[in-house]
């Protein structure tokens, strides 16, 4: 699903100026309800890519390495939920969240601050925990750390109120 920040599509673009008024942006974003957005695990704004960046040499991790890391994380999840009719972290029920998404004091503080400052819902809270669990699985670590929670919060960018 693609959702631009505003009708003109340039609300967060660093190179082009948005011509929309704040009421237009709010009306545009209200087309998708909060409860619907709560049901989408990850939403991030992706800036436009310049042509020279599209045609240049890739400098990041190659696809094969990413594929191998994802496959290892999926294997961790298959083992975690073996025989439970759950196949991924996204399918965890509250019972499994409590068991597999325990976080430390600093992570709880960060999550509490994010919920209060960003006005996140209970669904967003559980989505953040599930995403953090997946990030930890991608790193092949057992415990969810504060940086996993922080990264997961960043993947909920459309939960934030407009400034």
C-alpha cells in the first residue's frame, strides 16, 4: 500500500517543496482510518531517489546476504513456534508476546515514552514488540534490546502526529 504524505506528494521531500496546506494534509491522511493503519505492521516514508543514485554502484549489503539472514531468522521463528500453528512473529497472540517479547527496564521506558509522546494505540504497541522480536531474530540474538525497540518504533512513522 502506498500513501504519500499529502495530495501533491512532496510533504517530506527534501528536494521539492510541498504546496499543500496543513488542513489539506490532515484531510488527505484521514482517508485511511487509524484502526486500519494499526493493522499494518510497518509503515515508513521513503524519499524519492535521484537518477544518479539509481544508476550508480550499490554500496549496501548484497541480496544474497540479506536472503540468507532472512532465511536464518525465519528458521529461528519456525523453531520457536514448532507445533503451535504459528509460523512467524507477526502471528503471535498475547500469550506468546509475553513469553517471547520480554524487554528490559530501559526498553520499557523507551516504549512508554513513545506511546505517550506519539499517542500510539494498543495495537501499535503490540506491533512494535513483534517487529522488535523480528529485528532481534535477524541479528540472531535471543533477547530484545533497546536498539531493537528503537528501530521498531521508527517503522511506525505514520503513527506520528503531524507537526
